[in-house]
C-alpha cells in the first residue's frame, strides 16, 4: 500500500531528523516527493510504502511530535 501525505513541520522541528527517526523505529519505507523548508516552517510531500498498520503508526509518530499530517487529495502529488 502507498499513502501520500503532506507533513507540515513547526520551526522547532525543521532541523530535526524526524523522517530518519521514523524509519529507524518503524521501518516504513518513504519517498520525499516534494519539499520546501525554511527556518520558520517545513512542508514535505511524502509517500509512505508498506502495510497499512505500520503506515498508520508512522503517521501517529509524526503527529505525536507536533507535525501536521494531511492527506494529499486524490492521492495526486505535484512534481
């Protein structure tokens, strides 16, 4: 299963290796499809690949850290 989402990082997390931490803990494969990062905010278009349960755990992992997770409408991603 593939799931595409936008992650919006607050400024406090922009420099943190959150994607790597998620992979280290949950082993959910990911592909960064698009990204825009500044000192104030980070926006990443992310594709997660795997079984439904680990993907949901990865999304919860991001939310627990204060990252906004939004589905990409119609599973379409620019870029």
